[in-house]
C-alpha cells in the first residue's frame, strides 16, 4: 500500500513538472505582456545587431558595385587590429577613458564631499551643479570649441592674457587639442559621478566615524581608511558607467576637433564612422564597431568580477 | 554621514568655484546669444550691454531651424511614449511572473546600455536604405527606441518589484482584471520611478547625435546635427551659434530643473545599496 502511494506521488510530481514546463493556459499570460515589446526589440535591436555582426565578416564597399560582396571571415578584424591607424585610435580612446575615469572620480569625490555638508541652499546648489550632465555633448563641444578654445576670441585665451600669458593655439596642436576634448568631456561627466558618490557618501553610518574619532583618527586618515574602502562598490559603479561612456567617445572629439589636428585625435568610434560613412567600406566599419563592443564587454566583465569579489558590509 | 567643515569661508569659496565651473559655459552661451552681432565677439568681452533677440530671429529665418526643432520634438516624444508604454507592460510581466529565459533577458537588456551607438547605426543605415526609410523620422525613432526600450524594461521592472504582490491580488479580488489592476493601482504607485525613466528616454533622444548624423539628411535632421551647420561659417556668425546652442540647451535645462528630484533619483538608482 505504501509503495502504491509512493508511486502515485511520484507520478503526480511528474505531471506537475510537465504541466509547468508546457504551461497551462494561465501560464501563457506573461508572454502576452512582453510580446509587443519583444517584437519591437527584435526588430530594431536584435535584427540590426545580427546584421552588423554578419556585415563585419563581409567585404562590402558601397561605392564599388562592381566588387562582389564576399565572405571574408575575420579578415576585416585582423586588418583593423593590425592597422596603425586603428591602433592609434584605440590608444587615444583608452587614454581618454583612463584620464576621464580617474579625473572624474577625484573631482566628483571632491564635489560630493562638498555637497554632503549641510549648508543653506544645498538643494538649489545641487540642482545647479548637475546641469552640465543633461546638456548634449554636441552642444557642449560646440560651446567649448567656439567660446573657450578659440585662439583669437576665446575666453580662455582672454583670461590667460589677463594673467600675462601668451595665447595658446588650442585646437591647432595635438596635445592642447586633446586637453580641450578632455576638459569638455570632464565638464559633462563630473555631475553624474558626483551624484553616484554623493548618494554613496550619504548612506555611510556616522557611528563608524565617531568611533574612529574616539580612537584618535585624523579626518584625513578616516577618509582614506574608512570612507574609500566602504565606498568600493559605489566607486566601481561610477567607474563602470564612465568607462562605458568614454569608450564610445564620438560627439565631443568630432565637434571640438573633427579628429584632431590632422588625424591625431581620432577615437575608435570616429574611425568606424569615417570607415562606413565616408569610405563606405561597410565590412571594415562594422568590424571596427564590433571591436569597440568587445572591448566594452571585456571592461564591463572585469568590473563585474571585481564587484563580485567585494565583500559588502 | 555628514562632515562639518570647521571654516565656513573655505566652504563657500569652494562652492562658488564649483558653481562657476559648472555654470559658466551655460551662462556665457546664453549671454553671448543676446548680444548684437557686432559686439558678440569683442575682446575684451563686453559684460554690460543691451540684450537683443536678433540672433534668435536670424537663426530661425536664415535656416530651417524651426523644422529641425519640430523634428527633435517629434522624435523625442514618440520614442519616449513608445518605450514607456511597451516597456512598462513588459516590465510588469518581468516583475510578476516567472517564465523561461527571464533572467537571461533581463541581463541582456541591461547589456544593451553598453552598446556603442555606432554598432546599431551602421546596420540601421543599410536596412533603412532597403526600406527607403533613410532621412525619415521613423528610422530615427526606431534607432532611439532600440536603446530606450530595453532600458525602460530593466528600470521599471526594478520599480515594479518593489511593490508587493498583495496589492495586485487585492485589486483582483476587488473585481479588476490583471490589466485593470495594473493601470489603476500599480502604475500610479510607481509614479516617481516612471518619471525618472521617462527623463532618461527624453535625454537620450534629445541629446543624441550619432544616430541623427548617420541616419538623416536634410529632411529629418534634428537639432543636434543642425547646430553643427553653423560651425562652417566660423568667426562670423557667433551670435547665431550661441543662439542655436541656447535653443538646443534651454528646453533640456528647464526640463531638468523642473524634474530635478526625479533626475537625481533615477541616476543613482542601483548605484548604491539602500
């Protein structure tokens, strides 16, 4: 009798499992809700993405209809990865990324420390400080290029002249042009980093600092030994966002320098754009875009790995 | 944790420096756009003058700026409406049900934020050529939605998860169908989150440059590409450049000042474990 009951139970469990897998009429419900969004996503995201991957394996030149479109495997990738122009662009992009991430963390931290003091008008001032991040990078690039880094009429040269310094040919020389792009991107990105760090700072408990103060820690020590380790996760999140946004840098260098004096200031995205929209070598351009994507994923995976190892309090 | 500075003067000095750093470019653009053409770029700059709107007038009359402005508005509002509507319904499903592939899809949606826009712009350009959609607002809306929709789903599903399931069931007990319960009960509760997500969509679409650059020509151009038109006539039309930049900036600035709390909340969501 016991064995019979056991078997019935087993069969019932199997039934439930099969029904759950196949879905009873009620279990179809979620699919109806996600259907419209899913269809649109397939159409405008998955389809183009797959198409881009496929194109990157072809040799396709839009301006040469006589040249047959053929499958060339990873030739595009190898050609691009080994071309000095792409390597230069990659190095430029990575340098911008590193410089921007580090500077934004430092400056953002400074702003955040400032804003977390309680002072009169704090809310208003916070709302004003975050304004740069909602401005289009194009507009910011235009403003900085025309108003600040202009050699004869720029404000920066004017202020320098007040200090007795000669005007600098900002956009005509390589390193000053890079500095111009750097400052513009910095101006745009700091508020976002500041917001993330500020919310992290505000979530820290006071009790630890009070305990440390009793033990005789100076404020500077408590900053480096308490604040930063506790904020590791927040700092990592801010770094991820900034890295992703820097690796795809296009708008600001394009507007401020159009690729730099000559071709010294090209980022990978600008190169991919030129390859596909000016030289019309679609396969090559798509493969460059894919390389940017792969690099972004590698960075993101690295960061997420670091976050997993981080022990949360 | 709030630190108190010992010396108030240093605090306020620092605040003033930070404010100047953040606001000076914005201020100087609007400032210059109100100057008459001939004094716009005098060095040393004139700080006191009579403001005029002639630059704005000439921007709108000399070029088809009005059309580009309308294009921007149409594209931005369309993509926001589509993404939010479809995204919320899908996000509700992600938050309430368990189904095959749910976690994978959520992770995939989060990953779409990592895509450089150019990887979507290139195939969209080619597909647009086949469908004769190049230089139309439709194609641009599709491109923006491709980036917006997954993000809306991911963000809204987080908000929906925070609302207890009991409320759904209570609504259904009271006679709503699931859908009615969603629109009448759950959605209003996520109001702030919804606004924050909508802000993201608006910002992404209005400030976008690369999709407009690659997918539009003269008919469907948006503001971001239109303002680059002025850079070719350098050194002459300074007032126009500043006026055009101001026209592009001011709606977004006003918008973000009005919605500043939602903006801050949306930006920091998920960044800190609260």
